[in-house]
C-alpha cells in the first residue's frame, strides 16, 4: 500500500503551495494596510507580479520569499503540510 506522500500528485502539491503563498502574501499585505501598488514599490516588482502571486499563479521560491518578507517586515513560516495555511508571514516583534 502506498503512503499518502507517495500517492500525492506533484502538480496538486505545487498548486496548493502556490495558493498558500498567495494567501499568505495577501493576508500580510492587507494587515499592513498596503495596496498592491505600494507593495510593488517596496519590492521592486510589478503590480502584475504581486497580483499573480496573490492569485496563486506563482510558486514560492526562496528568493521571492526573502524579498517579500523584507518588504513586509516579517519572517516566513512554513509547516510540513501543503494546505493553504502551511505558509505565512509573521510580523517581526519589537
């Protein structure tokens, strides 16, 4: 019998990771009261890039996570799962 990890479709995992990335970015951006244009300026990305991430159209990469975390004054947190809550930006403490 296959374990769940072996039975998981890599494409589905990638989609869930992208959705988690997008939700985390949206949640942190809105918590800071930033609009897409303001975050784009902070990161040097385009508004289209930010919107694409938030819509789940971009897989998270270490460089993109670092860039966005810096712009959002946050750390990136990950869990071992691949659900929508498995990635989030946690505000730096003072």
